C-alpha cells in the first residue's frame, strides 16, 4: 500500500507520530526504534537479526545517519528493503522524516520494521516516531556510568540491550551494576545482554522480537 501524506501531517511532529502509529497499527506491523551511542552496534545487531529472522518474517529497515548511505548498504546486501534518511547534521530522527519514507515500503507485506536512529544517547529519546517499542543499546566499552548519566534515554525505553559482552573480560563493566542502575531509573524496562558478534544471548532478543510481531498480528 502506498501511503498518502497530507501536508499538515508533514509539518507537525506530533501529528506525524500519530499518523505513523495509526499506519503501523493498520498493518499490524511491529516497529522498533533502535537507539544508542555511535558505534554501540545498532547496525551489527540489525544485520545479525535479519540473518536469523529473514526466513520467518518480511523485514524492513529505516536507517538514520547524518551522512552517507553506508548502513543502508549493509542491510540491502542482505536483501532487506531499506530506506536511508540523512539528517545532514540533525541529531535525531523525527516522525515526519519517518512518515516520508513509508511510501517506499510495501507495508502490507512487512511484519517487522526497524528504525535505526542517529547515534547519540540524548536527542533521539525525546522524539516519538510512532513506534511500537523503543530499544536502547549500551555497549560494554562505553562504561558503567552511562545509565545514570543519560537517565532520560534509559527511562523512556522499553528494552535495554547490553551489547559486546564478548569484550567483558577486557573492559571495566559490570552487568550487575547496569541491572541495578536501570532498575533505579526504570523498573518496567527489560534488560538483556548480547554479543552481536559472537551470537551469545541472541536467542532471547530474537524471541522478544517474535513476541512483538505475534502480539501486533493479534491486535
Ligand atoms: N567485539 C564486538 N564488536 C562489535 C559487536 N557489535 C558490533 N561491534 C563492532 O562495533 C563497531 C560499530 O558497530 P556498528 O554496528 O556499525 O555500530 P552502530 O551503532 O550502528 O554505529 P552508528 O550507526 O555509527 O551509530 C563495528 O566495528 C562492529 O563490528 C559485538 O557484539 N562485539
Ligand atoms: Mg549504524
């Protein structure tokens, strides 16, 4: 289905978020807004997720970056419909940018749509894209202080994924501390630990996505 966008929707962030949400719900589409610092592993996690789930689901990806098409190319190489947004300096995606990409997708065919946000732990947390779930990735080389230092991001997300746990023996990061800090800030948020590189912990992540797709299909 091609989505017709009204001009006032494209002018207003909140209208666009509500438009996106209605569109996603109408298509029973599970949409994940993926956020993190630069380099925490968003695209790597997406690549591994696509490899694991592409036989089960039709997946789409919206890639957000300040510049270049590099992340979109990484996903397209795996055969996934991917649209790149370049914000040309903007530090976050907003719902209008996402709305403009929707006509590029065959939404009635897609089960699972990922939106990879711009890499930073501040601005993306304040913008509703109309997604189903917000996920933040924290990678262990970033250090244990990031949850208390960037509380808004961790407070407003449904799931925190600790990535690069293969590096735990080499860096000063405690999973127990991360769990305690998250519980203080957001007692509702889920936490899981993965290595997108080795595959450790990926089954729990994939099962969480499967649950999300299933519950959207049932709505
Ligand atoms: N050791 C290790 N390296 C990882 C893991 N996941 C990703 N990386 C590496 O981390 C670097 C950054 O990964 P990306 O997936 O590009 O990170 P990103 O969050 O998409 O980065 P931006 O889009 O620039 O914000 C790459 O060199 C990856 O190979 C992991 O689980 N373990
Ligand atoms: Mg990326």
